C-alpha cells in the first residue's frame, strides 16, 4: 500500500534542512564520519521531540561506502516494552521496487531479459484492457509508471489484505481499466511491478522471493531482511501505528493498529511492489551497493555498472516547476521516474530517492551520488510530515545546506492539512444529514454486484439496514447507509479501513449499475474504488 495522495505529496516534497552550523564532510572522503553521524543523530532526536506521537524510527546513513549511522529510536509498540534499535524490522513498502528492478538487472546482465523487449516475449499470454498497449508494453515500462493506468489502479486486487494469489491477480489485470495514453504521463502503479515480478519468475524459474533471497539478500549479506512481510517476526518488528478515529482516518490519537506487520500488510501476492521488511543495519548494506553501482564488499558486481546507470536513467517526467524559491528551497525543476527509483535535481545536484507507505508505517530512501552518501528513514506510524522534515533535513545536513527550518515548516503544513481534513469531515456529515432519501426501498439495492476486474461485491438486507461486503477483502464489510438520493456510504466497523460512497444508476425504476469512490479527501490511493464499474447480476 501507499500513502494518501496528500500525504504522499508531503513525503516526496523537495528536500531542505534545519539551520545547523555544519561542516562540508563530503569534501574530505578520508576523514572519520563521526561528526556527520552525530549531527544527523541530533537532528533525528530534535524531530522526534517536535512530533512526540511517533513511536519508533530507524535511520541508516552511509557515507563513502561506510555505515556512518544505523540506529533505532523510540519504542516498537506504544503499549508494550521494547526499544527500537538498529536491528528492528520495519516494513519498507515501496522501497522494495528498486530491489525488484535490480533483480531484473541481474537477468539483463545475463542476457536473459532485455529492458525494451515486450512483456509478451516472457509472458506470452499477457494482455491488457487496451490491446495496443498490451502488445507493446516492455519490461522498462512495467518499472516506470508510464503504462497508462490511473493512480493506484488495481490495488484492491491485493490491498487491503486480499485472498487472491499472484496467478489470480495476473488473471484480473486484463480487465483493469486504463485511463491514459501509453507512455504519455506518470501514474504511480503497483500493478505493473507485480507483472515485473512475474517476468522475473518466468525467466529465472524462481519465485520472486526466492530469487531476491538467493541472488540479492544472500550475496549482499542482508541476513536480517525478509522478502515478504508475512515472514517478519512480531517480536523483532516495529509494530504498525496510526491515528484511528473520528471524524476521518488520520485523525484521532496515535495507537497501535496491529499485532504484527503482516496483519495489515499481507501483500504477498504483490510482494514485488512492496513486500520487503528490513532493518537499519541491513538496509545500510543495500544503500552502499546502490551508491557503488552494484559493487559488493568483496569487489564483485551484483549487477553491472551499465545496468546501475540504466536503472537511474529517467523514463518519464513526474512533475516540473520553475524551481526553488526562498519558501520552497528544495523544489525541483524536474522530477522524473527511472526504474524503481525517482530522480530529480536538488540545489544543482542529482538526488535519487523512493518513498514507501504501508498501513501504520512510512519510509524513504535518498541517494546523493555526488556526495557518495545515502540514507533511509523507517517509521512505524503514518506521520508523513515528520518524515518530510527528516528526509529534507538529513539531506541538507549531508550536503552542508543551511538556512531553512524544515521541522517548523513541516509542522505548519501538518496543521494546515489537519484543518482542511476536519472541515471536509464536517461538510461530508452535513451533506448526509441534509440528503434526500433513496427513491426505492432498501431491499431493491440488495444483490450481487460484479466488476470485471475486481469480482463480486455483495449487498444484503440485514434487519433495517443494508450490509456491503467486498468478497476478496474481508476487512471491507459493514453497514451501507443512505447518503443522498441514490448515493449511499459505507461505515466499516474496522476503522483502519477507508469508507466509500456507492452511487446507483437506475433503469426502468431499478438499480442496474453502480460506481464507487472514497469518502475521505485524504484517502490512500490504494483504495482503488474509483475504477470499479459494478453491474447487478
């Protein structure tokens, strides 16, 4: 899963820094990095003090091929004993994507895969709802968010915890609607990384997780990393936390929302898009490999330097702007996406990064090749503005950029976001209170409603109310209330989940079709309600 669009925007906002009197360590690669690590450590502690609801953080900092700082902060669970440390497991979510790209790079180096070969070369039965795109989409396209799918298209196939296998997800992909032209614009899409994982499996003869374990994790020496969240030991994990409660998700007090990462993050059917869990100690090894263009500690190459360069060559523009200002010092002229990594300009240098969002946790990895440095931040709560302050502030500490207080700036953005969300919640409830009654008896809306890619959604009459159930996502079930005329809204008892509006279309006085969209303006885009096209059967 990924963050809501507004919260993801906060996560990926341009880097900046707090005003600290720092030295330019990058100019002296031979010196000890203790001052750099101390400065980053002190800044992280300041950030946690400024955002006191954050349970735990993990930090990995690499400079000149060395792990300068690997540390855990805070507690693994707010209501249980246990401090986080450098060997605490965090869900890294979409930071997994650059591992999937690297796995395919290994096969490219072996001559078994070509970046610009159509997917159908390796998966002959593969097709999409647009046959033109289905015939032409390449391995590079699957890793570049440029296939034409809308934001988060098809994520309900595996999130929230679905009962589908990878084979069932692949069978549904030909029916997922495509909203844009091929290679025209950037739209973040987990679904195509599932396809990339299946290309890997077909060519190598190994499941994605087996390939990643034996060909990457074992070779790098990442003994604490697990390729699927279901393998994460709750005793060594930073457990998920979130703000669950009225009036909308992301409001309310911070609380632990699960007893394990996998309870809310079982994406094994889409592991290639976001399934890995790692520790600060282990992930520092991966940062070092990426900064060294694939070279391992023993001097051998995990993947070639040519493949390393190709994986960070931009393939699609994700956003552009006039550039930085005094108020927005980290704003990029151009942000792009390569293969499993985003690439942008930042204060005249190249910054390579990725974020990740899971229920109850967010993360970020940043590489600064010109400084031979990189770092990652892992959290076990959905505090995106804290992560924004950390990502931006640490980048500027490493780059010796001063003069901007990203802690205060992120707190300001958080306050504005909260105010907007609360106002939206009041408006949503007011519209329901003033809404018209349904035109038909409630029983008329009951039945089985089918979407070509998702499958069945069942609406039942239970006593005096309707009950809606997504058949492949057990958490998505609950009362369906009248909202306004032919529009109803869900009230899922599991408050970790996002509610939805369901609008019915009538023909000859009977409901025959329905569309769905999220209730909250802050909805996580992986709740792909808007792509459902339901027909009563």
